[in-house]
């Protein structure tokens, strides 16, 4: 398990001499326990109607979210073959250029036609060969891929047109499977989704290549799909005779540094602000960087009897969400903090699908799309892990 080095920023109490009161010390720890999944989104696409095949002259489309550096993996059967399938080169269809500008319009040049190597192309007899690109066939003349993009949602629409009609390779396309790789530490987790060129096939891609059946691969992908967000260093403050100095639900962000935590995970502005607030005794930051899956941070806090405690940490793959205590806590509290944690929307940036939004800091700090709303608990509009499935936070 990776351990994030604990960094502690302390502001001395400004009013009361803590040594003159009964002192309480405790250890607070935070651990990211979210299970790592290869994909942030996945699904099945097919043509609408009674016949799910996409025949010559017909089209199918589907929507998905993605940020800079993420790719779209997809696979669909070349219908009149024994075991051929369409798919882009790994790690999938490229969606953004190096500057973060999305590709739109015709991207057909990225599609390839592959021989699964599981059946003889003439007799259909079973064989065991490596997956190779079908020679002499330009897949982009048979399948036209067109991308449209909604910047506010960081949402693409891919339309697949069957343009094989009248060619010597006229064929239908089966329903297909698609997925978007998760990103961790700036790297794709699924670099060879679905299949690997030059290697033997697998039990999930073969039913697509031979029969156009998506069930096995779709089920495997679904099991391996989920948001794997990290959290930012934990800011902890002890205080007395004032309300929570970090935020108040139902009010707008007051530019005290919470926005910077919620949007980028940077605690510097918030900690400097808190040090100057009358009634704040101590300010701490635990963790010297993002606390990703399997990582943790911990450190000691102290205060006087009756002091209160509050904390905040960014939901790292969001646009402006943060975790914080949802009820008042005292420095003397001991035990599991998870039931007392809420997930909040800072109201300063448009929300996008977690871990697949190009405005999110995880994709290189692309400018957020601003909004001006009050701070409130996150609703159910977007999927996110249950707090108990993501974090262990406790005080001992």
C-alpha cells in the first residue's frame, strides 16, 4: 500500500493559551480504498429498431464522456466474415489533440479491420492464430465514423455509418461494445482494451468476431467499470466560538480558498485564510499530494476541551466537488468519520462525468466552465462511489 507523506501546516492558537486548558490530542487518518477499475464508462451500441444490425446505408450512434488523453475502444463484427471485426488501433480512437482540442467530424481514418485468427477465412474451420489486420481492405471506405462534441458536458456523440454498399466488401455491422479507459497518475489503465494485435484472441472478443454477440465482453467490461477518484490532501481545522470557518451549506463560495480545493485540490489559499480567522486554533494539512487508490495519510491534531473540528478534501476526479464533515464535530471525537461525511458541490464550475470531463484538473487543468450556485450536497445526476466504498477516515 502506498503511503502519502504527511505534511502538517500548523497555525498557533491566537486567543487562548492551550497549555492553560485541558489539552486533547488525537491521530486522524485517511485512506483511499476505492477498487481500481480499467474503465470509467462502457456500454453496447446498436442501431435503433427491430433489427440491431447496421446494414449498408444505415447508421448507429451513441454518446460517451471523455477528457484529454482518454480514448474510445470499440469493436463490431464484419458481418459476412468468418471471424473479422472492426476496431481502432489500441488504446482506441483518439479524441483530442495534444493541446486538448477535441476531434470532430470525420475520424474514419482511425478504424481498422482485424482477423480474429479463430476460424479459417475460407472453410470456417477452427484455427488458432494471432490477431492481425486484414490485408488489402481499407476499413475507412466501409465504415464512416463521425464525432460531435458538447464542450459543457465534455460529451461526444459517435455516429457509425455503413458505407460498404456497392463495394466488393459489402457487409453489415453487428451490435458492438465500447469503453473509455480510466486515468490514474496521468496514464491510461487500459492500454490494450478488448484485444491485442499480434497476440492470440480471448473468449470475450471471439463471440463478437464470429457471431456479433456482445454479451460476454459487455459483461466483463461492466464488472471492470467505475469511477476511481483520488482525494486531495486533507485540510483539518480546530476552532471555538464560531461556526464552521470553511463553508456553509446554502451559501455561495466566499473566495476563502475552498474553490481552489474543490477545483484543483490545492489547499494553500484556504489554509492561509484559516490561520487569520478569529476563533481558529490550529490548521493542518495531511498528505503531500493526491491520495489515490491504495494511498493514505495521517497525522496528529490537538485542541482544548470544547474545541470543534472541521475538515475538507477534494473529490479529485470532479470539477468542483469536495468531501467534508456533514455535522458538527468536537476535537474529542473518536472513531469512524465516514458516517459523518458529506459530498458537496462548490457551485463554482459546471459538473461533468467524474473522471471523464475535459475541464477537470485531472486532465491537465483545462479551464473550468464557471457557474455561480450555492454550496449544496451532491445529488444523483452523475454516478459516483459511495463514501464508504471510497474512504476510510477515522480519529483515534
